[in-house]
C-alpha cells in the first residue's frame, strides 16, 4: 500500500526533468516512445547513474500530454514525491 501522506506531482519538459533528476527529487520518468531517438538517448544518459529513478517508455507523446493536461505532445514527464 502507498503512503497517503506522500503526494505525487508530475511536470512536463526536459529542463524540469534535468533539474529534478540532478536534485534527487525525481522518482519516475515517463519518456514518450515516439520521441526523437537522439532525445531519448539524452534522457537515458541522464538517468544512467540514477538507479532509483524508474523509467517508463510505454506511452506516446500524446498520452504524456494528457497525463499533465497540456495540449501539445510532450516527450518527457517527471514524477516527484513531495
């Protein structure tokens, strides 16, 4: 069971992804399976030494946009526990 006192927040965008991962606040990263290969490799490189962060590549950029309520396709969404 999950702890109800731990609220999860999702943010879109590469810059936010980098900040949250480097600060150790990211718990899960959603990477669009239809994102540019070069972009995907950059995200994976950033996560290479961060074993505690879960990477989910099951969703499309449209799915990720819907996840964070934005109208434009989104290549990366980062989930934090705050």
